[in-house]
C-alpha cells in the first residue's frame, strides 16, 4: 500500500486526478478521516476509470441502485462472497440484461460511488498497484464521469458536516421537535408515516431512499435541516466495533514543533498526544499508552535520552518504541540513542515523509491483536535513509 501526499488545499477531485496521473493503473480507497469505517474504492487502468464501489454496505447500496436504474432487477441480491463487479457481470452473462444495459449500469454505479468519494472534504487515500477488473466493461476518463454529476458532488459536500455519507442511520432524537418541524420535509417526503416507521427501524439513508422510492440525495436534503435543528440524530452504519486512531505521543516543549508534527501525522489518520514537560510525560504515557513516542532530545529538567531510559524502566512501557528528535546529526547522537534504548534518532529539521515512514513502520510491526483494534491506515515505503535510522 502507498500513501499519497495530496496536499491539504487540494480538492478530492484534484487529488484523485493527480493520483491517477502519477499511478495510472491500480486502485485507491478514499476515506473520510472522521469515519474510517466507510470508504470508496476506485479501480483504474492506464489512466482510465474502470469501476468504483463502496467498501461496506454493498447490498444496501446495490439494492437501492438497482431499484433506481433497473427496477426489473430488484429481486436480485448479491451474495456476501461475490464482489459488486462480479455480481453485475453475472446479471449480464445470465442474459438478464444486454451488453448496452450492463455498460449503463456499471457507469451509474461508478458515478454514484465517485459522488460520495469526491464529496469528502479532506480525504485519506490508500493506493494499491496491479488491481484490475475482468471483463473490462468500462474504460472512461475521470472527467467524463465526474462532470455530469458535479452539482450532486457539491450538494453532498454541503451536507457533509451533518450527513457524512448515505450510509448514515438517521433516528428521531427529539419527538416533539420532529413533529413540530415535519413541514420541513413534507414537500419532499410526503409519506411522513412511512418515513417515521423507517427511522424507527434504524435504516441507513440508502435503505430509506429505497423504502420511500425516492433519490438518496433527496432524502439527505430533506432530513438535513431536521438534523441541524436537533430533531434527528445520526448513528454510524456499523454500531459494533469502533475503529480507533493510533495514538502517537509528541513530547516536545516547542509549540511550533508540536503543531508541525500534528500537521504531518493527523491527515494520515494518527491521533497526536502533545506533552511539553518530561516530568508530566511519564504518568501521561502510563495512563494512555501510545503506539510510539516522539521525544525531543532537549527537554527541560530531564533530557530526551534520560526520559527514554525512565520510560523503558516501567513494565507497561518496556516495549514502547521511541524516536529521538535532535537538532544534531552526529555519531554521538546515534550512540546516545542506542544507549538510551530508543529505536532511532531523527535529525531536525526533517521531511514529513521521513517521519511518516518511521511512524508507519512502527504501526506495521504492532502485534496482530493490537492492529485489529486500529483503523486501516495507508502506508508508504520508507526511504533508504529512514530504513537506516530504524536499523541504527
């Protein structure tokens, strides 16, 4: 897997365009960092898009899309073990639809996924080379797919602060407000009794749209004001296991350094815990153990090397990986790093990709049980310099 540095100021559309230009064949999963359980997969070859889909909730999404695009196929349901693309190809190969119809259906399914992927304000990307679909039924430029649905993408972007995706599950938060504000939705969803029943059944927005037989965007637009007014709330699609963001401790007295490290790591899905004092750092690390500690060498009271030794004397933190951040890059710093028990010494200033590679190397080496509790994160191949630091 490869993480793509897209730049904070780029739109998701621009970032995906640049990614396809840099890596013309493969697949990318696009996620919203605020809900990493939901993602959208885009498969492309030689710079052309072949297919796009969601990574969860495929049955709910496809059931809705078949109702909208091909009502005669509503009774067909994909099996859990069959991919979306394979299921759609089966419909064509079993002669339930024509070659032209399967092309139109795959285009519609792909465009709908792109709408929600590209509406994510500050997306996280996960790239994998050599992914492909067979048989190849769609081979279209990104812009040819995006331009017809550009307004819908902008519409979902405006909704995203309250409704992160069509997989959100709206529910009645305040019955009195829901009754009072029912007029807000009555012109778009006249079936209020049916809507109320569906909301009480914990249906996601795709399911609501299918139940009410209206467009998913119309459901979202209708419910949006009720969510803003507090009449409705939203549950995540999966209410079971919660994915947590891996915590990295940054022990550094310099506020500017702390801010820079947050800007380097947080867009890639890490939670940065800031500590500015070596004395307070030890109890904080014991209370909330991170996967890694970034320790400045020039801490007040107790320097970073001494703090590293103190941390590793604690049983619960004995195996905590530590990277020393030092303004010096000489042999003495390497020796002090090795004697302190830290895994590496990273000279300041450093490039953000260098730091990210080291952090991701640590995350990749966590025990399997701990990795299962963490969100799926993109990774980048450490540079030769980073590998040398890890081995030092």
